[in-house]
C-alpha cells in the first residue's frame, strides 16, 4: 500500500450502486482503497438489493453518467477505469464516446449481465452494445462462465469449449479475457477455483482452493476492481490478475457474515483495519 507521503494512483469505477455495500461502486471503492489507490466513481444504476437478492433498479441516463465522469477526468489523473453494470445501450454508447476521447489508460470490463440471485441486469440490446462499443477499448474483460456463454452464444462444457469461447470473445476486441468459474468445466478438479486468462498468443491458469461458503456477494466486482487497482499500481496484467485472485480468495475466506443471504466478502482482507 502507498505511504501517506505518496500520491496514490487514481482508479475510477463506472458501475451500479448496491445500497447494502457488498457489490457495485461501493465494493469497488473499498477495493481500491485497500490496495492503496484513490477511488472515484460514476453511478450507472440505482439498484434495490441486499444479500438476499436484487429487487429492482432505476437506471441513470447516458448523459448523466458522462456528466459525472467529465469533472473527474478534468481534475484527476486517472490511471485505470473499470466498468461493472452498464444497464442500457444508451449508457454504453455515451460511455464509449467519452472513452474514445481519452488518452490511453487501463480499461477493465466486468461484463455484468445477471445477479447471483438470477436478476437480469441488462437486456440484449445492451449486451450487443457492450460487445461492439466497449470490448474493443478494453485491456481485459472478466466474464464468469454464465456471462461468457451469454455473450459468445456458445455452451461451455469442456476445456475445448472454454478455449473456443475465449477466442470468440477475443475476436470481439479486448486484448485479454479472464474466464472465471472453471471448476464447472468437465474434466477439471472441482475442488479448485480455476480462472483462465487468454490473450491472442497465450493462456494462463490461476487456481486456488475452492471454498465451501455462501459469502460470494460482490466477488466479481471485487476481483475486477482489484485487477484495475493492481494495473494502476504498475503491475503487469498477469501480476494484476494473480494478485487480485489471491486477494479475493482471502476476502471470501475471511468474510464477516453480514446479512441473511449471500454475505459480502471482506474487502479489508489482509489489512489491520478490521483484521483478516
């Protein structure tokens, strides 16, 4: 973590607001902070949720999202930006136009399409816009298996399907694709939590013990935010993904058990704020 005398790099989250604090913008800001980065954010949707489920959402207009972002970029030197819930094609189009005018920076795209409880967060038009407008700008996209299947249109059963799906996603424009949830793939040890990072010419496997726990609320948001923070800190992509994977594993294993559904991870994992 950066010392008090160093100016920490700035990370921006463009995502939905989870009022219960376990996912979305709030989770991202906690993750940026614990990694020693300065967090800023633009909200794309006001969701109504807690650890038991998502009960609805009020989406923000595209012009509103850009109006939140413009003053941030006018004033701060942004090192990385990550996207989470981008609920409509209008928001995605406005964001893409804004990003096109910026200098090069690390863009991490978490293609959030459905909540853990099964609530569809974006529609088909938004998925198409995400692929055509945002993916080509991304350094890395981080779908789980369900998201990878929906975006690629391909069913993933075995390792071969996973590799073909990664190729489809890479052809959509991002420089790298991290497909999460590999323990569900046939022929893979389901006692391990396995994520695979694909680029045009390489594949890396990141694995950790798979934890038997319900404390999974916000894991995707937290992982992508940790990748974004590590990139802002100057890590290579492989280093950023590996360290983010380790952080989320500890964050899950040390979750404090808030709520009556799927508790959020412990975003202070490894710190002295609340303990491990």
